[in-house]
C-alpha cells in the first residue's frame, strides 16, 4: 500500500518547503498534477518546477499529465525527474503511441480514467502499463468530494489484474481521506493520492501513518506489488 501526497494541495508559495515536508512524512510517492487549462479548466505547474523540486526529495515522482497534447511534455518531464508519467485514456487513438514514447524515455507508464469514462477503454492496454489511475473526482481542482460510483471501476481494474496475472498498480485520486481510503483499499486499490487530507494537517507524518494503517487494515490481499 502506497500513500502519495498530492502537491496540488500544497502551499504554492512554499513548494520547496512543502516537498520537504512530504519527503519526511513517511509517504513513498509524491503525486504531481500537471494541468494545461485545456484538458481540464485549471493550470498547475510545468517541468521547470519539477526539475527544481527533484533534488529536494528522494520520493518516487508520480507525474499525472492532464493535458490535451502530452506528447510535447513527455521528454521535458522525463528530463525534469519524473519516475512515472500518467496519461489519460480519453486521448483515444493517441494512447498507444504515448505509452510507447514514455517507455522509450525509460519511465514507468500510467493510464488514467475520468469518472464519466468507461473503465473498459483501459482494458486493451493493461499488459503495457505499470499503473491504472481511477479518478474519483472530475479532475481540474483539488478539494472535491469523493464520487462513490467510481468504486466498481477500482474493483474491475483489480479483477482484471488478478485474472490476467498482471502487475500494474491500481491508484485512486480524488477526495481520499481516512474514510474513503478504506473503501478504495477494500475494492482493490493499492496506491492512494491524497491532497488536502494530508497537506492541511499540521503533522503530515501522523496523517500519513494513519492513512497507511487504515489502508493496510482493509487490504484484501489481491496483489503483492513493488515499485
């Protein structure tokens, strides 16, 4: 079970300090939401910010591209220090080539699905990816409420992994807190992105430890995965 604080919920005026706080929290990953103002109605930060933060942390950098033209961003983010790059299945025919390009850059590959999109669209790519990201809010802004109707998608991704004997992780992002993390873990998720529920806490280490304990307690034992 992996806890991944989301930098989108950090104090943007103190990103270096906030990255250090996440690094000392006991979390394993740092989730970085990249928004272009087109694919989603918001703009976050670019590769230069990631490059600046990379020397400050040994965390696994989980870079989520919510962008209409990720092909122009893959190399810049790979060079900036991303360990994994996530793209969206909603990009349609471009997905196959994007997966290949990320692999060619030596990075792990994730494929995300938004709440209105069928999880079935991800199925053809399962053997080619390292992670399925089930969005449990409509992407674009932090602090939204968890959409419980997304839980069957988590279950389906987990079932496919078991049936096909694959090794991808099942990540969830959106409205994750001490209550919803239990539901997601029980459904088969093993990687949890949490923004406001962690960065809004004075003691992030205690908050991460609490989330980790809850997730571990609800682990159905469907997979034994490592980064």
